[in-house]
C-alpha cells in the first residue's frame, strides 16, 4: 500500500486497540518493504486465545477500515502451536543451543496510551520507510532485504503494568 495508506492503517490500528478489544487477542502489525518505491507491506498478525468462532467479530471493526487483504490465513491450534509457528520451522527445544544465529539492531519505542502517534508522525515515518527504506542497502537501519522493518506490539491498557501509575502498583 502507499505510504499515506499505511499511515492511515496504523492510525486505524491505534484506534482499534484502544476500543476495548478482549485480552484473548494479542495483535501485532508488521511493516516490510513494498513491491515498489513508495509502497509498504502492512500485515496484521497475532494470537487469538479465545473460542475460534469469536475472532471474526473482534477483528471486523479494524478490517472494515482496511482495503481487501492481498492474502490471509489462519492456523488453529494451541498456544504451543502459535509459538512453534514463529520459529520458521525450527524446533522449540533449545537445550543444545540455538539452531541459527542472527545479528540485528533492535530499538524499543513506546507511546503513552493518552497520546498515540500523531497523523503527521505516522505519515512522515511511513514516507521514510516507503522511500528511503526501499532503496537503502542491506546494512541500513530500516532495510534488511525482504526482512522485517518494524513490529508493533500492543501493551494492554487495563492489564499491562506498563500503564499502571506508581500508586496503583503499590495498592
């Protein structure tokens, strides 16, 4: 999608996750290099740990703000199945050490629940990713070939210690 559409999609995601989604849903957004300069791949993923027939109603409000997906899929299973799917086929048993090594740069940024990322900031960031990120070499901060640029994770307002004030923690 275009940088503007990706910025709008991230805004829709911010609104959606602040709408009171159930704790059984752990969504994440992945942004990767688009098919051409000026484009970004915006993907919704995550885990749903409630009754399988309840997911559609939960994600419908967000999906209604998005263009039709290029592709979609679901894997039904247990929590362990969802963890295993994140390994890319590698075994979960790490007792003998990691099966592969990877070198990457990681940076964590958080935004307060009361002041989510502004429209102007989302547009500037997506424009950067869609243009400078598309043409950057493989050692650049945001361009790692077809690998992931950015993951967004939701820290729950009601059940996350990150949003608790000091006086609420001491109670």
